[in-house]
C-alpha cells in the first residue's frame, strides 16, 4: 500500500479514515478506543494520545450524542 500524499510505501493507516501514510506524512492526534459505562453507571472512555492521523480527514471537534447509550 502506498502513501495517500506521495505514493511512496506507507508505514501505517489513519485511525480515523483508513488512508495509508508514510512516516514523512504521518501525524498524530487523540483517538477514542472504547466507550462504556462503569459499574456505577458513569460513561467512561478509553483513549490514546498519539493515534496515527493522515492529516487529510477531519474528525469532528465536537462530540456527537449517542442516544442509544442513554437506554
């Protein structure tokens, strides 16, 4: 697979959209890995700080409400 930007061999894929990127074009940003409720019923998130990002896609800045979690 080749880099979306330069068509050279890629070293990974964007965690947000799946585009391939090489080391020169790779960026990072926080990524939510999982969302769940604690035993007390509180919404919890497992996140990573340095997920691979292509720099092309635009993950939403504002959270999106998941109504199905309120049931």
